């Protein structure tokens, strides 16, 4: 049968339109199937990590290690390369053991002049008390100034402050001292300090745990001294070398555990650069409250939600063509006890700082935040860098942190890496819900539909970052120093 050219052309166009419509329907069904698969995976992984079987994944416990081993097994299944310690057979593994130690003073520490001919000293409990002590030894050149004076990094700062200065004023000085990274802050004592000191038998200062085998880092002390001791210190020449320390007993206290997998980059030039995707795998363990009916801190939102997000990002990025840049997937231990897993990884990072493009940390994104739009995540420190803006252009549902008063930028493992100069920020949607750090933070409270869309929205923007030559930068003056 013969058809006119016009009629034939119309049939061809109609056929193309039907084909395109069919492809669109198929693509829509495929997208729904992908989201359904993603949600199924998130539920399965969450229901294990936040189950009672893991007893709250307490920091440094064997249950934390089980969580690390589970995550490691998933990394292996996805085809990532191991980036942890050798396993029992000596083969490369995905789990990284982080040795921990405790420290305690065995005698009262002493503040003294070191070097030169000066031998003056002042003793804890008799002449001074300690408000804060990070590290068993602090030392530096003496600097004397008023409460508003500029403070020098590494200095042993003696601050003149009015005797009637309120607690807020003293706290402000202490915060400035920490931000300036001084070695020690010394102020005159309050009436309450004097009463404590005069009562005698003051307990020795508590010392924080430390990474095993490592010298204590970021040491700092905040000290209050008697008026007599303050005047004696103020009479010393500026720059006099000071030290506050005492004999210490160090005890091995076990380990915490990281899970680390690597997806090597495919581009000969860009493979040496790395993207970090991180979360923390520990939580608060089991309550000691004998009257509690539920004693397990399941930690579904905090931070099983971050771990399963990292797992599904690893699954997505490892399927298909490898990205040009290398991507590391890390789930850290002991975030709840001081961020020890992240600190260990940072101190032994397989990638130099200048080759680390960014760290995106994932924490508490299992429920929507009513303070931002629907299906929206927020990024801590959004205004500090240009990373969030660029990811947003590529489809990431990211906005600025709506809770700046909570200081979330400094309250997760991203901060450890940010202090080293790496653009490191946390993706979250925590809306200050009342289950935070309570036994009621369970998987039944997770909004999996929201979480699925959230994780899915991050896949392509992160894939773009891993394939581009874009290097995020700090806004001038916004890179943290402490």
C-alpha cells in the first residue's frame, strides 16, 4: 500500500513521540525503582547498626568494633580497596585500630621557671588551681597583658583581670586564649577558688585520654593563682620560659576502631587528589541507670544515619565508571568521647593536606528539620567556604545551618580535619529533636522517605566533585585555627 510523503512523515513523527514518551515513562519507573532500592538498603543497614544487638555501639567497646567490621564488610562487597590495618592473615584490611591511653598525675604538678638562673616555682593546691588541663605538660614564653590584649600563639599568658570580674568575662578571656592557641592562661583566683585552695586536700587535676604512642598534642592549661603568686609572676621579665607539669602515670586503655575504604581515582593527573566522605560509627552504649526500662542508646540518628549514608554513597560511586579523583570512605570511632578516631586518621592520613580536596561529614540526617525547606539538608559552616554553593548548583539540597547558636561546625569530626586546613564540613538535618543522646533515638523514629531523597540528592553533586578539577576554598578569615 502506498502512502503520501506527508502522511508517512506524520507517522514517523508520531512514532518518535511515542518512543520518547515510552522512554520517559521507563526513566520515571527506573528512578522510582532506584529510590525504592536505596530506601531498602538504608533500612537494612540502619536496622542492624541501631539494633539492640549492638548495645549502643559504645565508644571503644567491642560493639563499636562489630559496627566497624560490618561497615568494612560492606566496603569490601562494593569493591573498594582496603585502607585500614592488615587483617589476621596479614592481608590489607578495612578496619583501623586506634590505640588509646589514659594519664593521671601521681604528684601535684608544679609551675616553674625553666632555663636561666631563676629557680622560682609554684605548686598546685598551695599556690594555684587548675580549671582546664589538656596534656600533662605545657610550656612557653611568659606574656603579661590585660584582658583585652592580643594573645600570642604558644605563649604562657598571664592576664590581669579585675577581682570583681564576673564568670562571663573570665569565660570570654578563656575562649580567646583557646582561639589564639596559647600554651596556658593564668588569671588571679576568685573567692571560690581561694576557699577551695584554703580547704586543702584538693584532688589532682584530671587529664584527658590520648592516642597511644603519640605525644600529647594541642596541650593547654587554664590556671588560677593566689594574689601573691600572680604578683610574683607579673614581676618576671616578658619572655621568661615557663613550664607547668608533674609526674604522670600512663596506662593503655584499649582501642577504638575506624572503618576505611578507598576508591582509587581513574585519571592519571587527578587520582593523587582525594575526597573524604565520613561519619562516626560509635554512640553512647548502655545506660547505668538501674531504674531505666530502656538502657540502650541505639543512636539511630546519631550517627547510624551518617554511616548508612556513607555506605550508600560508596555503593553508588563504586558502581559504573570510576571517578577521576580518589575517594576515601571513613566511619570513625569514639567521636562521642573526643573524636579520637578522626584525630588518629588525620595524624596518619594517607593523603597530604594539600592533596585533600574536601571532607564531607554526614551526621544526623535521619529526620527533616522544620527550620529549612522540605527535603532539604543543611551544611555546617556554609558561609565559611564556597563548597556548599558549588554543590548546590549541581543539585545538592543544601542550605546554611539554621542553628548557628549551636556551633555545630565545631561539634563533629569535620572540625578535626578543618583545623588542618582541609575544607571540611558536616551535612545534616538535625532539628534539635528531643531524642538526642537519649535511649529513644531508635530506627523507628527515622523518616526513611526523607532520608532516601536526601542521600540520593547528594550522589551526583559528589560525583561531579570527584570528577572535576574544582578545588573548594575557605572564605578569607574563616578557616579555623582552634
